[in-house]
C-alpha cells in the first residue's frame, strides 16, 4: 500500500478503512510505500503501530519504504525506527 500527502487525523480516518484489508491479511508480508508521504501525525503513527502489532501476531513482516529524511526524524524521535523495518 502506498501513502501520499499528509497523514493527519482526518486522513487517518479514511486510511483506516483502506488499510482494513492489510489488517485482515494472512500469509503475505506487508510493504508500506511512504515515498510520497510528506507528514505523519500521531494518528497515522498509531495506525502503523496497530498494523505492525497485528502483523507480528500473525508472523508477518511489515516494512516501511521510501521515508523522507523528515519522516525518518519523526520515527527516530518517537522511537518507532527501533521497532519498524525501515
């Protein structure tokens, strides 16, 4: 799945609906393409974390690709870079 623009509280509502298929995924690792994502709020981070926990419980790997330097700083600051495969 790919993301673009701003992943703020408003976008997270729609993204959660779109990501439902990923939460239900079985047997396939998940790659989230963030190369066109320019901002992520705590709501977006919460969804990513929920998806990571769900994936790990199923024995699946979740990988984030294409993070900009700004987004990498957000992940570093929140400690998420330590738990996500970037």
